[in-house]
């Protein structure tokens, strides 16, 4: 990744300089190339692959006219010789003098890198180096090291067209009529050559109106879960037929362990299907419908780059968006279902905050209208929109497009992903680049399993399945 000399050449740790390993400190205008990971399979060592990689890295720095290359070099024999040296610096001095042998340091020195200091606590997990590293640099001989010429980010165009469906909840007689409603909006968005269409959270609840009598909340969710395969198959076929990526709002789905989760189906126009579970069920979802929270959130790779999906209430937890953006997402899709303006504004304000603090686009899509005889869908409030960061390249109020309140419609807008790259590198503020990784970090527990019984008081009203 590229960094400015003020970051690459000062003392730092591996977590701090790499943004906890995501490379999120990358600065397209930086004048130093920073290497934070390079490995050669032990099976092919001795074939000069390491030397070739170093040569290609130097060529890259020369082609980009960077001042040089920097990294933290391991000291794998430090632990072995610890009793024979006074400090990591003494160990380095003795390796340079040829009194001690370190295969990694000798290789780096032989490839033209020079040490400028010791990075203590660089990588605590590296026990053989006792957590230390040597701060190594290579200076580009073809660039004036005193030159303060500034690299710029080209203002290119990387356009993506997005459609947000604000969908009317209406009674349907059967599954085919419901899918016909969905297909209509997919067809319209496809006619406008949209790359994505987003449907609302729990947009499949209108299937319950086809039942002969009103079901209890638990019976309703069980009934809906039975439609999961048919819905996934139908959305996947539409994505291929209409050449559009479909984010299928969300749908109650029974998982292999028997729990019901609120799941967004993402059906891409390359034929692949993906799922994203809602991590945080609302108190009403957990109590009335016994919906459990998911345990993971990750980007989904599309032909327009990585995207993230956060279902309604999840958008109110900034750690989740930050994880998705660190993984490369530039568009976050937020299907929501809110019954009141207060609930809607909670999601809306948080979505706008996520767009600003992560310098990304956030797309919201909600339900409108009501469904008689369907519990928890008696009223709906929505104003779907496409939100942007607030800086010069973007819409004045940070709103690329916005639907009228509580009216069924399709909101469509073009967004330029290249503007995000510019804003992150040269914007008025640079939230991602200016994080203090030396003070705070987010750690995701990959092994956690949530989804227990809801804590706190039991909700007193059977309203608002989403609501943020």
C-alpha cells in the first residue's frame, strides 16, 4: 500500500500501520510504498522467488515515481541469541557486522534495504522476534528525496446505477401474484439499466395475506420460512434474465440449527447467490417472532466491486459498517421496515452518519402501506433514498436521490465510485485515513455464537417488526 512519509517513517506497530491488517491506511497520494505482508511457500524456497518479488516491488516504486519502500522486517533469530545481546539494536548491529546470522535480515540487507531503527512491539505475536522489527527502507535513486511534489488522485468515472424500491404492502392471492409484483420492479429497473435494485426488509410478509385466516406470529414466521427456496430461485432467475443484481430485502428463514433468522438474499447477475443475516434483531422481532441474530457479516463480491448489506437495525451499529468498509465495500445496502416516522428517522440518521464516517454510499429501501390481517404489518412509514458522503464531489445535502414519503415508487440514481477514492485521499476531511489505530481498534470474534433469549423488558406492543 502507499503511505505518506509522515506515517511510513515514524515509529508504529503492524496493527496501526495496516489498519488492523485491512490495508485501510492506504493513501493513493502517498510517496512511499509500504510492504506489510510477503510470503514464499516453503516448498518453493530456493528458487529466487523472494528476490524476484523484491525486484518487482522496486520497479513498481520507480514506475510510480515514489521516494522509496518501507516495511518492518522480522528478526527471527533474536530469540535464539537473546542472552548474547544487550538489546534488539545490539542484535541488529551484530548481524550487520557479520557476528550473528539472521536469514531474513541478511536477505533484506543484500537486496539494498537499510535499517533506520527498531520498531518495538511491532508484532507481539512474532515470538521469535520478541515482538520487534527492524524499520527498513529502500530509497528510489531516480527521485529527488527533497522534492515535495504531490501525487494526485485522478478524477475518473466509475459509474454505478442504483435503484431503491419503495414497495407497497398489498394483499396477494398466492405466491405467483407476489412474485409478479417483484418482477415488475425488477423489469423497470432493468429498463433503466440499473446495476442494482434493493427491496425492503421483510417485503415477503405480504405472502401472509394469501392465508385463509390470520396466523399467530410464530405460525406466520413458520409459514413464511416455507417459501425460502421458491423466493431464492425466483430472484436468482430474475437477476440472470434482467441482467441486474438483486438485493432481496430480507426474509424470515429457518437455519440448519432450527433457528429463524432474518436473512437478505443477494442474487447476482452472474448466477451466484449470497445471504446476509441480520445481526441484531429488534426487541419485537426477538419476542414476537423468536428471530435470532446472525453471527457474521462480510462483504459480497459483485461485478461492481464489493458491497455490504445491513438489515435495518444493524445500520445503527457503526462497528458493522466499519468492518464492511475495511473489507472493501463502497456501497452499503440497508433494507428497512419501520412503522413510524421516529423509527424511520433512527435508521435514516444512522445511515447518513455511516455514509459520512466511512466515506461510502448507503442505499435505503422500505415498505409503505398496510396489510390487513397480517400481524406487525398494520402500518408502515418509509422514504427510501441513496445517501452520499458530504464533500464537494457529492450532492449538496448528501442525498443523491430520495423518494416521496409513503408512496410506492422506484428511486434511481447514478453514483461515481471514483469520487469516493478521491474523497478518501484528498477530501476536506478523511475519516478513514485519520483514524487513530494507536489508540483504538475493532476486533471481531469469529467464534462467537449469539442468538440467545432477548434481554430486558418484554415489548408491550405487537407493532414494528423492524423499526431500527
